[in-house]
């Protein structure tokens, strides 16, 4: 997705409000397990997990402008690498996480080198096909447990998984801030997103930059997948390689704001809280998917900058009814 040149924002922005908010948020998250029940620790862990996944997808989808619809494959790969490492090879949990992230990044670089030369829907289809291929492979391999799934050794320590997930997700956001918001690498991604041909003309090695961004965006889902596998102790191809994982990443980023720093965190919080609230009200129901789908349609039509864009006053026709009507008439030919 591209943004008009007049709306392009520099990745270098004022650090003071962001650091203040970050310090307050970090303090609250560190103290959270001491003041809430196990139920809310679990909910908070889920929110942090999805916040990290959404920001990881935002690196390639929001900052680079390449929509990956197979990104959940790296999450599932990390889950299985950690599971196989711990149950078959006898690795410790930490070694499994390192291997999960490294293998996911290496695989992303390998498939990204040819596929990132594609653009638009062609790359989206190629990434989706990769994710489906990996799910089918996990279903037939004996080492993964096939269609029966895989069990990991149980470790019933909820605060442990909360803090591991918090640390990993914080690392995702810190990496995004340092490498994408505060460095020349972020400018190169921004140039590719806005006008790739122009970026090539001024000397940007677009293929190398995109491959690096894709590998970076795959590393963290690999690590988070390993954490998720050990946390739940049981994984299945449909649970860690299903298309819904990528779909939720995309939904959270679109809802919060593509290419923004805080957007994925906000989107993950809202989507997860809405889904859990509906689950408490109606049990195992897919109604929340319908509600989220309607919300995304509203965001795409009326808030293309997401909630962050709305709060910052960018392209927010819902704030002015007359402007919204003119905006709608311009796009719909009766």
C-alpha cells in the first residue's frame, strides 16, 4: 500500500512523548502479574504475543509496503523447531528459541530473494502459497507428529511465560524504533514503500533492503512461536500454521494503523479484548470474526490511516459528517 507523497512522514520523530509513554507502559507491564489474577495474566500474555506478531508483520507490510499473507508460517515454524528441539534433540528452551528465530529469518531470506521481486497481489499470493505449503508439510511429516500434533514437556508457570513474551515483544518494538524509526534503513524502507522505482534510481539496493526487512520481520514470529508452543505444550498444524494467524496480524495492523509505531499494539489490544469479551459472553462463537470484519471494512473505507491516523487527524472523515459525505460521493459513482 502506498501513501501520497504529501502524507509521507519521516521515520525520525520526536522521541520525548514516545519514551515517556514507553517508560510508563513498561513499568505497568512489569508490575501487572503482582496485582491481577491468573486469568488476566493469561489475557495479558495473549495481548503481548499478538502485539509482537502484529508489529513483526508491520515491518514488511506497513513500513515496506509488501503485504505478506503467509507470515503465520514463520510462527508455526518456530513452534515446531522449538518442539522438535526440546522433545527429539533434548535442547533447552532457550536454545530452541534461538534456533526458531534464526531458522525463520534464514528461510524468509531464502524465499524472499526471488519472491520479493514480485509486487502487489503477486507477492501476496506467493507468500500465501508458501504458508499453505508449510502447513501441508507439517501435516505429513512424522517428526512433527503429523495430523496428530506434537506434545511438549509441561511447564506450568504462567508468570514465566508472561515475562518471556513481554521481553520478546518489547524487543520487537525496540528493534522497530531503532532500525526503522531512527536509522537510514527506515528511510530506505519508506522510499521503497512510496516509490520503489525512484528508490532504485537514487541508488537504493531495493532487493537487498526488502530481503533484510523480510528476514527481520520473520525472526520475531519464529521466537514467539517457540514461546507459544512451550506455553500450550501441544501444537497442531492447524493451530500454529492456520491462515487465521496471518489474518489476525493483518487485521490488527490495519485497525491500529499501518506503518505506525503504536498502531499494531493498539490493534492487538482491541482485537484481543473484543474477541475475549465475546468468548466470555457466547463461548466458542465465530461472531467476533464477523464484528472484526465489519470493523476492518469501516477502517478501510473511512479511516485508511487506522485508529492512530484518526487520533492524529490524518484523513479522518468520520470527524466531520459533511466531509465524510463528500468523501463518499467522490468514491462511489451512483
